C-alpha cells in the first residue's frame, strides 16, 4: 500500500497525542462537510437501484452526457488498466502516486514525465494520465492544451485520462463536457470538495461503450443505497456549492498568505491545499506533528502539503506553530 494523507490514528499512536487533539491538515479535503440528509430505511434495506436519479444529478453537476458512479475514483484508477492490452503509459508527474502504481501493477511500461516533456513523448504513448489541478503541485492546465493532447492520443487509439479530483472550484476548466469523445476519460472525486471522504463515491465520465466495459469490471451494487441518496442530495445543493466554493477559495488564499508571511511561500496549490518545497520538509513535518498538527510529507522531493484549517482556533494554532518553528530554527 502506498502512503497517503489522513492516517491520523497512526500519528496519534506514534506521537502519544489523542486523536481528538490533532489538527489534521494532511488531506486535501474541504474541512466543512456538507450536511448528511435523512437516509430512508429503504436505502438500507433494499439493493441499490441505478435509476434513482444519482446519475442524472451527477450529469447535471459536472456538465457531462453520461457518468458511471464508483466507490471512490480510486476504484476507477485501479480498474482502468484492465480495459487495455499492455502498452506504454505516461503519467504527468509528480502527482497522485496511485496512477503510476496501478498501471505498473497491470504490466504496463510506465514513464513519469514532466509537463515540458509531454509533447516529446506523447506520440509513443498508448495512455497519458494527467491530474488537473495536480496533486500535490497545484499545476492547472488549460482545456485547450489537454484537448490537443487528447486529439493526438485518440487518432492512434490512445487514451487521455484526466483526474479532476480537485476541479470543483474551477468547473469552467473541466473537460467534463468533452468526455463523450472516444479516448477521453475524466475522473471526478466526490469526497474532497463536499468534505465527505468517508462516503467513498466518485464518477467516471467517458463515452458510453467504455463506461459499459468499466461497469462490467466494477460489478453490480458498487455504490451503496445510502451513499446514492447522500450523493444525489449534495450534487443538487446549488446553494451549498456556491457557499463551499467561496469559503474554500478564501481559505486557500489565506493559507498561502500565512505560509508566505513566515518565509514559506508555496510553490503551488489550489483552493483546497497549498504545496511547499523546502529542504527541511521532514524537520518541519516532525516539528508540527509533535504539536499535534499533521501535514502531508513527500520525502522523494522534500515537500509538504498543507490542507485548510476549519475555524479560527485552528488558524491561530497553525500560525503559532509556524512562528515557533521559525523562532527555534533561526
């Protein structure tokens, strides 16, 4: 299993700090979960139905023609390699590590490429995987550039897979409206923007034939009845969407300014997190953890990802810890 953020229980045991006393900034999740609606008893008692309105709610929200609900976009990441024969896969890196891992495990030749290298390698690839906005760097690519890459891939029977897990704050940059085109696969995550990661819900947007093939791999009833009720309610809550975008946008900017104030100007980020490359990343991570603040450490490139504090007390706690680190290490 690869390392991920959100392993709060492990940190609590390691540092001897009760789970309730932590400020967990290790996952790029909105810290304000959408309200959970009342779940009818029938959602618990009956097998899930696929004509209950969830798919239509997702199509309306994403601006897509058709979607396939899955138990988190992680499920799709692991199953997509089954739909092709072995070949060469390019993964725009650094990014969410599960993408490269899933293709490697399925026997593909995987090359992790930088943004400026894509045009050089693309004509020799069978699949190109892009996370947009990228996690953890926050790099955001324009639809026109991605559609150009898709056209080059599709003319040879290739795929462009775009993971839009952090796209909800910038829907105008999404490729969802184009996902009906052959060779374009868009993944959307539900838990991050809606602050409900424990629900395990995601969507695959693609042309109908590919979704049918993927559905056969997913199997029946992959998304539970209660999850379908909750997902539909959240996807249709337009007032909640506007409120969430506003406060995450504001918090993301505030976080960037706070880090810069103490000499840690972010190298990238988006509305839900900020990313910092620093030689002393491991030291800062350890310093914060001893104070009950959990960050996401990337050891391979000595960087940290900071999630959003939920309230003013959390902001004060983070600022005081940053201030203490600067004072103690000057």
